[in-house]
């Protein structure tokens, strides 16, 4: 049975909430709020959990500010684009910050520096120029590289817990398309129950209300943050968070494309504002998008749901969030990442001919051996060489 409920936002402005009691879903305009969207919002846990723990425990980042701003960014991005749009930590900066034990001030300035960088690249049109000259074979190579890297990281997360991982993969295969019991939601709830059974939740004895404090920025840390991680982050963000993400959106929603320029500006704005309340460097990501889509996200409702969950965790569980994240069974997260990696690899089905496959192979080889930026550059070089050879041969 379907019911339409009017929702009056302002005088003379009425939206209808459509509720289908036979299918647990509520719709407001193009936004869907359902168990499937909730499950999809959990599809990017593999990126968030380990990096968040490192930022909190090693760098001393306040969990309240980090999660509250990530939640706000998720909500606003979902509303603006009306699509599931992953918001995740910038990986190179996160790894460098954790490895070198950066101070919170340096982490915040690295986010601000990335905000300036991506606003410049977006408004100048530089990122559009780069994206327009990137061959599809290079993009497919980047996507395959991401899939392999996700799967490899997933196997590392399993760390010997093969039975739990195997059961998780079986549940994913059985429940992936189930609207009443989405696979990722079942796995996350199962992980929480396992934590409770092991006594990992016994330390959480109180819920406290915490608002993120305001942070002044130390501009003298602009150059050190760029030198120690920012410059290395730029090519990875350009390939994964901008070019590959834009291509993946066009693949999933052919009539709802989002340009590289818009993605760049969106990242610029959120990184420019986030540090003032304790936000870490954030970006989009093709792997995160594939994960959210694979586990059921289809509308901006997934972002809104995830955003509210992150805000609630930041405000009420800031003192315990590191324990919660650290104690969650990583074998479950690893299994989820492996399946997303397999999904990413499927995009190579559109690759045609030995020339395109050669470009993909070069891109993947350099990406895995060195890094994604090297893979992108090598793939471009291979594509230009092959194209030039073809013209010469003619």
C-alpha cells in the first residue's frame, strides 16, 4: 500500500513524502530514504575507519569536528547533486600525516591548502582541460587499478579471519539486492553484535554532548603541508576523485553527468571551510562511489543518511569513536572492499582492441608498482604513442 503525505516546508511550498509500506522506502522528490540507501551509505567504510583511527590516535584530531564536518559535507553534497557522492579522507595526505605524526594545526592547514588548490584548478578550467584530454582507456586503467588496490587492501584487512570474511562475502552475494535486509547493513549490525559479544563495547559507558570547537589556522604551515603531502595528493585526487569519479557517474547515471570542474570546485569549497571546525582533507572517489552504488545507493538520500549518522556519532560519541572504529571486525570491512574491487574491475569490459588493452596494462602496472599518479602519466604516454604510431602507419 502506497501513501502520499504532504510536507509543508514554507507557505505555498509543499512536497509529498511517498511511503510504500510493502517496500520500506520514503521518497521526497528525487531523494529516497530506505534501508537500501542506508546500506549504500555504509559501502565506503573501508576508506573511513582505518584513516579516522589514525587521525584521532596519532595526530590528535578531535573526532567531533572531523565527523561533524564530514557529516555536513555529505548532507550538502547529497542535496546539491541529488546523487550518492562519496566524501572520504584524502589518502596520500592521511598516510603522510599519520606516518609523520602531524599536529592538528598542520592537518587543518593541509585541508585549507587543498581547498585553495582545487578552487584554482576548477575555476581556471585546468581540470576540465586535463579531463577532456584523458583517453577512456586510461580511465578504465585507473578504475581497474582502484579495484585491484581495494581488493588487495581488503585481503590485508582480513588478516587470517577467513571464516568471517567468507561468511561476509556469502551474505553480500545473497543479500546485495535485498531491500529489506541490505547486505552492508546486515554486516555492520553483525559486526556491532560481534563487538558486543567480545566485550569491546563495555568501555562505552556514557554518552556526552560535544560540539566541535572553532580552530584558527596557522598560515605559516601552508607550505610545509603542501611540501610534505599536498603536492603528492594532487595527481591522485585529479585521477581518482575527479576524472574517474566523473566518468563513473556518467556510467551509472547517463542522464545526470557531473563535470570534473564541478567536482573540483565542490572539493575546494568543503576543504576551504572544514578546517575551521576541525575538518580533515576530504575528497570524492571512484572507489567510494562504486562501493556505495554496489551496496544499494541510488540517490542523494544515501549522503543525507550518512551525514546525519556521522553528525550523531561526532556529537554524542566523540569520546569513544576511536574505540568503536578500532574494534570493528576488519575482516567484514575487508570482504566488503574485495567485492567492490571486483565491481570496479568489471568496467574493463568496454575496453576494445589490443591498443586500448595495452594502455590499460601500462596504467595498471605503473599504478600498482609506483602510485596512481605515475600510472596516469604512463597511461597517457602510452595512449599518445599508440595513437601517433597508428597515424604514422596510415
